[in-house]
């Protein structure tokens, strides 16, 4: 009887999750345009992928934007959590809700809003800079600033979410240890450095891996804001897979690219776990 009740889950899991994963792996060894029968080509898709300079551009953009996002998102989330956990902060429960609200907004809607904020001379950011007599760059049309604008938008949207996770970790740190450190003459910074941060290491590891995986799968923001431009400056690996599969109908080639990206994500996550876990020990 228990297995009978579990049958719907396994059916849905097989049809919509395990099945497509196995099928896409098989398709990565074929040439398939979606409307014709797949033709087996062996490792040709992978060979073509590693010879494609545009793939390396997309992967390079993804890696450095992800690295910047991971650092900024975790710093912003941790700083905000420390602020919201401070006993002197008035109405901190209200602020917790307010900072989490951006996560309830669709990423596409957020990207459209920021498209208006970054817009040329008429955007909100340009208007604010003009008050101080400054002229901002073409945020989304300049290859130097477009990736930074995307990362900044993503940090703004997600820092409240990670702040809540860090806040839960902060509340799990023994208040007796913090009080004992203060009684021994430790400054607030010393309490944070020597008591709070060591107690937060498991939460930090979780958040770092979570932000890394999320950043390496970045798609919605550059797709809406820049469509990968200007000049492929914001082309990400997932956008590359999307273009190859759904714009150029190279579905087998796109499947191969997606598996290479998956391998990159797994290797980076394992490296982070080993590095941070070793430091924890």
C-alpha cells in the first residue's frame, strides 16, 4: 500500500525529470533539429563545442559574473542579517519582511523595472546622477558596465533572501558565548569575527554553494535586459544553450553544451565544499 501511494510521484518524476535528463544525454550524441529523426554523430557535438570561441566567451562571462555575484550577494546578505539581528534596530521585524519582498517579484518583472532604471538619459539612475551634475554611462549599451548592471540587479533582488538564511544562522549561535566574549572585553567586531562567523560556517557554505549554482544558471536577467549584448558581453552559458537549441534548432549540440555546463557546476560545487569544509575542520 505505501508503494501504491508513492506511485504518482515516481511516475511524474520519471516522465518530467529523470526521463528528460536521460533523453537529453542521449541526444547530445546526435544531430537533431526537433522535426527530423535524430542522427547519431558520436562525440562530434562535444568536439565542435570545444572548438567554438563563442562558447568560451559565454562560459568566461558566466564564471566572472558568477564570482562577482557570489561575493557581493553573500557580503550583502550577511551584513544585512547582522543589522537585522542587532537589538538596537527599531522595527527590525518589519525590515525583514521589506527586504525579502523583492524575492516575491518575478525575475522577468524585476528585469523590466531595472531596464527602466538603467535607461539612457531618461532612466531613474541617470536622473539621480544629474542632480549632482554627473553623467552616467550607457549602463546596458556599454560592454564594460552591462555585466555589472546585471549583477547589481541580481544582488538587489536576492540579498534579502540570503539575509533571512544568515539571520536564522545568527540566531542559532549561542547568546551565552557572545555575552561571555563581551564580558571579557571583546569589541563588537571581535565578537563577530571570533564568535559569530565561526558559528556561521555551515550556513556560509550553504549560501555560497546556493549562490554559485544560481549564478552559473543566469539567464532571465541578460535575456531581458541585453539579449546577451552588447557584443556578447553579457552572453551567459545558459543563454548560449538556449540560442543553439531554440533559435538555431541545434538541439543535440545544445544538449551537449548543457551537459558541459552541468559538469562545470558540479565540479565548482565540489571544490567549494572541499575547500570550505577543510577550512571548517
